[in-house]
C-alpha cells in the first residue's frame, strides 16, 4: 500500500504545489488547511508522514505537533515542519516540539522530495 502523507498548509496554492510535487512519487496525499483539521484528519487516517506548515490558523503547527506526540499512535510518526518566514530559532522550536526535520520556504521540488524520502526511510516503517 502507498505511504500516506498528510500535507498541512493554509495557503491553498502552496498546498496544491506540494501535493503535485509529491503525488508523482507514488504517495497517497491527504490535505488539511488548519490545525483543527490536521488533528482530525491525522487521527482518522493515521498517515505515515506529516508535512506541517507551522503558521496555520486555529491550532498552531507547533501545538498540533505537541498534541500528536502525546497520542500513542503518533508518538513516532515522522513529522517535517515547514516555515515561511524563516525566523531565527524556528528550527530549534520545531525540533523541540518533536519534529524530525525542518524545511524553510521557499524550497525546491528536489529538496522536498529528497527530505520526504529520507525522513520516511529513517522512520524505517515502524508503523503498527
Ligand atoms: Mn501558513
């Protein structure tokens, strides 16, 4: 079965670009536009990897990551944080919150694909 990737991003254009970049790689893509939807879709679909913009409405990206890490199923699901305005300390905050990797916008198609592939490989298919 294809690995499921949840793309959390409030900007519809950016979300579409990300989905179109990753779907040719054979993943099944799921989408969420805010933090509440992200938690709902993640709980229902249990994706193999989550790519999350930290600047999203309703529940912040960092809060979503913290809440996911408290659940049993998502304790170890690979999470890649994405930020728009590369603020100093973003990477540290993302890693502290429990993210596995970090990607600053703008990123290239190649960077995104490589990071997703590497992060999935590192997680080693430990899914229950
Ligand atoms: Mn955003």
